[in-house]
């Protein structure tokens, strides 16, 4: 359903091309069952700092995490 698109200081998460998310800036998200970038699983909630119709940016540095696969 989602794609963790960047491994940066702030991480961009893009939803599936046929979907839209319901999140707003200031919301918090938790990730589970992420493959590849397993370090993100079960972390404390990450704050959403920016949104578009099909993506959101979280305030979480994933630059040292493994590559997202699924």
C-alpha cells in the first residue's frame, strides 16, 4: 500500500497510485510489517510534517536504515 520513497533526514512515504491517504500535517503514524527497512517497524509514532494528495513526509531520519523493499 505504501512506498518509503527516500532515506533522508525527513522521509517521504508515497501511497499506492490508486489510493489516497487521510493524514494531515501534525498527525502521527506507526509502521508495521515493513520489509527491507525493518528498523522502522515498531518505532514510536513519527510526526507528519508535510502532505500531498498521494504522499506525506515524516519527521524521521531513515538515512542509515536498510533499503525499503516492501
